């Protein structure tokens, strides 16, 4: 581990020299890349320097134990330094864990009604509200890309973008089947029903991440329509883009401008294809080991929202909280922090086995 850190420290010194070059900002893209790399390396090297200093303190305190006049002070310093070494060694292990290259990215969230008809669509609306309220708490921006609303105000499907600091790192574990247990608004007998809604979280792909060959695309235009099928636009401004090789289809009709709808649809399509490629690579790399948390299996039931008991249960980490009302109002951090901690623990375990 320490040989690797020494190499990183040498690389940081090299970066510092390159970043002090007077012509650095003649190439802004190159400058940004070097600054980001320095930002990634600094926490590791700083922790390592502290680790080295703590080891030196142990050696010095050990020598002072032989001096009767300094023994008591030396014992205190020795205990402190040993504790620092243990803490810093653990910190270094965490800092050296493989980083998800998508963690810094913005995301597209796709929510679709599943089993349960209108009730499922209504819960899709509840989940959309939950995520937008959570985004507001963290100072993130949200933008609807496409929405297919039902007559009762739910969504057969809604796709929206979330932009901000490390959005994917916080919400990447939301992909999967979300189950709701409650008395539907459409139920006259007061019986609790179980419905499901699916969520997919896609890292936003830039053009440099995934190239789309225009020859692989079929673009169709049609008139926008709202809930119940009534036309809300007399011109053909809605866009449907099909990626022919994979038969991936994206529709967008939220904007009145055909150009804006096409731009939104292309951004979502690029991200869907990018995510599929990343999943394929991850499956090939980790075919023999499945993470305890997981980020991409949309058929996996990940969470239950039980309204009668005011309970939210995440099945992957076996965590249950009796504050569903707060959770649906965007107070999600306790569950999200636990998911991230579980994923980190799994990576540490895998690193130990490697």
C-alpha cells in the first residue's frame, strides 16, 4: 500500500511543478484536468504525511521512555501517536479504494409506474416529489426532461435531470423496484394495497463519454399530448429518437420547441447507452463477485414504503425507520449514508480478499 502512496506523492510533486508553468492556462481543458488530478491526490498524500509524522512521534516517544523525568509525558505522547497511526491507516485504506468515475456526474432519474395501475402512477409522483425535495435540501437543480402524466396527477413515466455536487455518488443506489403499501385514493373499502414503481438512475454522459453515430439514429416527430390523450400542441414538436442497433427509444414532448425536445431526448439517450455500456464492463470485471448493495438491477426490490406503519425499509442493508413521512419530504440522508457505508465496507472486504 505504501509503495503505491509514495508513487502518488511523487506524481503530486510533478503536478505541482506543471501547474506552476506560466503557459498552463493557454490550454484551459488541460489545466482543468491537471487541477482535478491534484485535487484527487492531495487528500491521500496529506494523510500519508500525517501518518509518517505519527510514526516518527512513536519512535521519539519510545526513546524518551528510558528517561525517568520524561517517562510520564512520553507515555501520553506514545498513546496519542499510536491512536493517530491506527486512525490514519484506516483513512488511507478508505482513500485508496477504487473510485467510481461517475460519482462526480449529474444524473437522469427515470421513474415508471409498475404493478398497481393508477396507484403505482400516483406513487411515481410521490417519489418524484421526494427526490426533488431532497435535491432542494442539498442545493441541487432539477429539470423535467419528459413526463407522461395520468388523469389523477400521477406519472406513467417521468424523467428528470438532477445537477449539483457529486449527485450520482449520493443517489446511485436508488435504482430498483420501490414497493408501496397503503390504502389507495381509488380504494373505497379502506384496504391496504401493494404496488410497485421502478426507478433508474443514469449518470449524465457527455459527448466525450459516449459517441453517438448519427447514422444509427431514427428521429420521428409527432404532436404532443397530455393526460387522457388530448392534444396540447397543434404542431409536431414532440420528438422520438430510436437508437437502431440497440432499439433504445427516447421520447420528449415537454417543450414547445422541437429543437429543445430533440436536445433533451439526445441527452437522455446518450446517458442510457452510456449506462448500458458501463454495466456491461462492470459485469465482465466483477462476474465472480456481486456487491451487497448494487446499483443497477432494476428488477431488484430495494425498498418498501409502508404508510399504515409510517415505515420505510431498505431491504439491501436491512434498515427500517419509522419516519416515512419525513423520508418522503426529502429527509433521506440517514438511509443514503447507510447505503454508502455498506458499499464502502463491501469494497474494503473485497480489497482484503484480493
